[in-house]
């Protein structure tokens, strides 16, 4: 199954300042995803957080870790492997409590996994000790990473020497028993050789049994090595899968950033369009209001047109009257001119008559004086 997420939340990530060991340094510009992962192959738990393409938390949970709540919305834990202290700031106290509870659960699970691993290790160690009591421990250590033929050849030089000596003595005993006419000395020698041969056969049988045990142990070690190789191959495959997943997540993050930029541009465009739509609606409302008063304006227009026509008719009549009056005025002016001429003539005549009267008066005055 590989590594799978078992719990996910969001928080602001901080790390302790490595120089002062007192101040917090923000590892993320905003709240990011923080997840618990369980690796079924290794039976281990990790806390992982990625900000864009950067891994800001990669902490393996161990039984000696402790998650501490330092405030209502902030908690921290120390990671000796990463040589740092991680801090998380949550949006609410409930999220912090839930993360702390999950940390305690994962810690207990990691503790149980370690205990099971230790028990399994002790069992394998006891089994290897029982199988290697009669053989040198250096032979076992040297045969862990070899093939089966190499493991058998690494049984040890002492066992090979004893085996060759046993074969040589056995052949010597067989030759001595096949010789004709044995002498008392040869009989004694044969008896001694028989006794030594039995002893060596016993030792040889013991060595064979020990060798068989050693071969079994080596085969078991080989099986363990194959299992470890398979686990290593699975880990490599899982690592490659994680790398591909990280690359995919990075591409998705890039696409998400591009999508965010597009959304921001679209949001601005939508706002502009909404503003334009409001302006158009206002213009439409104004046009509707104007359309409502158009019939009234048309009626007024018709009334004004009728009045204008009547006024034009009156103007024409007045123009006719003005022409008649102008003719009358011209006639009057002509008559006035004629009257002025006549009046001037009359005045001239009157002036003559006045002069004559004046002369008469003067004459009468002289006559009176004379009288």
C-alpha cells in the first residue's frame, strides 16, 4: 500500500531560529496543509507539509516526542533528527486539540510498532545464537551478504582441516585392515586407529551437524537478505512514486497559481463589467424615464405646433395690416409734406401780411403824432 495520509488539517508553520533558539521563523507565508502519513511497509508515521514545491515539514514520529500546547491556538514539538523545533498556528482551539489528540495516538502507535520490532529482533537474535553456538560468530557475520555456495565455503578453515584429516585417517585405517597377516603390533595399531576413527567419525558427524545448522542459518540469513532487498526495492519504488507525486503536485500547484492569477484577472474584469452594467442600467433607467415623458412632450409639441400655426396666421394678418399701415403712413407722410409746403406758403403770405400791418401801424402812428 505504501505511505497513505491518515489525517489532514491546515495551519501556519513555524521553525525555531537556529541561531537564537528562541524566536520563531515563519516557514510558510500562509496557512498550508499539514498531514499525518502512515507507512505500512516500514510501520512508521510522519508529519509532512508542502508549501508550493518546498517541503517545510518532514518529521518522523518517535515514542519520545511530545507535542506541547503553548497557547490556545499554537503548539510545538521537537525533532532531534531534523535538529529543529516545529510550531503550528491554528485558526481555532478545536483544530489544535484535534491535532494534539492525533499526535498522541500516532505516538502510541509508533511506540507499539517499536516494541514489536524489538521483540522480533530479539527472537531473530536468539535463533541466530542457538544456531551458531558450535560455530564461530565471524563466519556468520561474513556470510550475510554472500551467495549459498559462498556461505558454505565460509564455514571456517578449522572445520575444513578436520574434515580432510578425518578422511586421511579413515583411508589409512581401511588400508591397514585390508593388509594380510596382521602382526600384534599392527593389531594394536589397528585398534588404536579404530578407536581414533570412531572418535573422528563422531567429531566429523558433529561437524556435519554443525555445518548443517550453519547452512540453515545462512539460508535463513539469505532469505532475510532477499526480504531486505525486496523491501529496499519497494522503498525505492515508493520513493520514485513519491517523487513523481511531488512533481505532479508541483505542476498542480503551478497550474493552481496560474488559475489563481486567471481568476484574479477574471475577477477584475467581472468587476469592470459589473460597473459598466450598472452604468448601462442607469442609462437605461434614464431612457425609460425619458420615454415616459415622450407622449407628454409630443402632446406639448402638437399644441405648440398648432399655436405656432395660429401665430403664423396672425403674423401674416399682421404683416398685411402692417403693409396697409405702412401705405397709410406713406400717404400721411406725403400729405404731411404737402401740408408743410402749403403751410410754408401760408406762413410766407402771413409774414407779408404782418409786415404790411406793421407798416400800416407805423403809418397810423405817424398820423396820430402829426395830428
